[in-house]
């Protein structure tokens, strides 16, 4: 709110949505039980608040009452509306123009770069087969991007990708192999990532032998990209090698969120961390709108960008260091072997217990169970918010702590 000035609070009303969730609780009880932070906010807005039940739109009285509250507030200000500080508004406009200018320069630079690469690309670099690996944070839209690229529902977008998934199909006259990988928490360093996830990420390149033509670093265009997120990306890509950046393209998902804003404007306004990432990938980036899955042009252009990149590398694909890959495979086999031994141990233990549990005296007609654990671990099933929303919310909360 400070972006608008201190005066904005005099013209602000707290509007509570999802009023149906209150049930028999009134909004005043909700405010009083939610703690000092919410109470501060309501009082900062001069105790102006209203509840909307968006599930009951037929009830016009809730809107009529809201409009009356606005009129009462305006009357209290002598009929005045909120007016932005002209100097502050001018500064914002100057920043916007600077972003637009840098965005134009970036676009021209990328177009010139692609023009140069296309001059390298002859018939010998038209690839009839393309191998792609999807990398990125959790809930970034990797699986959805894979479905958009292949043009059909091949990857499960409901459950988390815990292991690499390989899918193939023919797209725009090319045979495509797409590998989906486990994502990492956006704010977590690679040291905090589960060992199994790291092994799966590295293992992905072995599923598209002799190696991928492109690795897509999937970024949700709608979410901020901070220095913390940048470090997490850099550390996770270091699992491969420094060479991996030469074969990486930033793939922005949820392109529909851009609206009339160009991706270049988004990059320039996104800050140094996002700009570093794009430039680290040689200014190779693309936007996918997963809502327009039937639009084949966005996928065809993406495949062309891959071919241009490969042509710039003399037709070479990314190849993993064999020794590093061998180490990862040995770790995977060791984990699988220990997992088998653990399962056998548990089965043997249960078999022993079942021999003791043979009489009616051990058959319990009543069981009492207590569920313990951290927040957002599935102790209680709720319809909303979604798991993805709650996970991301928890991630940001943990990071702030």
C-alpha cells in the first residue's frame, strides 16, 4: 500500500471474500479471533470492512450495502476521491518507459541473434528427432508444458512428479522425446533438496540417449523471481555441469497471465535475478500459453528455436559426463537395493507378529488413533485451497522465517 502513499488508507475498505466460509460466525468474531495483524489492518482502514459471498451472487443486498458504505466514506471526506501524488506518478511512468525501451533493445538483440543462427541452419540441421528435458521448481508447470508440446495429455498434472517420466510423440514432422523431472522448492538450496530428487534430475539425461538437444528451465511467468530463486536454479543446474547452460532455454509458462505485456517487458521489469538467468541461457527464452494448447504455432516456434540453438553448436546435443552419470546410477541402484532389504525386513517382522496374533483375545473391536505431524501434511482433507496453492504458500512462509 505504501506504493500508493500514506493517504491511500483513508480511502480503503477491507473486502473479505468467500463469506460462505464463515458459516454461523460473524465477521466481527472472525476479526477478533485472527490476531493483532488483521485487527491492525481493519483499524488502519478506519474500521471500514465488508463481506462478500461470491457463491450467492443473486443476493444484491450485499452489493447495495457495499455501495452505501463507499458513499458514507466519501461523504466523510467531504466528497473527495483519492488522488495520486503527481510526482510519484511521474516517476512510475518514467520507470515504465525505461522498461519498455530496454524490452525493445532486448527483443532486437534476440531477433538479430536468431537471424545469425538461422544463417547457420541449413537442411543438415533440420532435425527429424528432438530430445527434450523439462527442469524447474515445483508447480512451475513442467508437466502441463510437456502436454502442450506433445499436443495431448501425456503427463499427470494432478500428482507431483516424483520420478522421471518419458513420453514420445510426433509433432510438426519431428519425433519428440520429452522427459519430465521432479521439481525443487523454489526457495531451497540444492543441499536442502531430497537426495532421491537430485538423483532423478541427473538421471533424466540418460533416458534420452545419447543426450538431450535442449533442456527447458521452466519458470512460472506470473511469479516473482528473486535472488534466492536464482541461486536455487543455479545450484540445481550445477548437478549437471557448467556446459549445460549452452543447451538450456528458459521456458515461461502461464503466458496468458502476461495479458498485453510482452515477455521482454516482463524480463526487464522482473529484476536483476531474472535478467541474469535469461542471459546465462544465451538470451534463449520462449513463452507457452497452456490455455491455448490447440495453437500449434507456439510449439512450432519453440522447436525452431531448439534447431537454431543446435545449429549454433554445430549440431551437437548435450552430453553428460559419463563418470558423473555412472556415480548417480550406482547411487540409484544402492538405494533400490536398500529399499528391497527394508521391505523384506518389514515383511519378515509382520510375519512374525502375525504368528503371535492368532487368537480372538488380540482382535480389537475398538481402535484409538492420534494423527501427528507438521502443517499441510494431509492430516485433514480440504477442498480449497488446492495442494499446489497451499504448498507454495507454505514454501514462501518457511522462506520468510
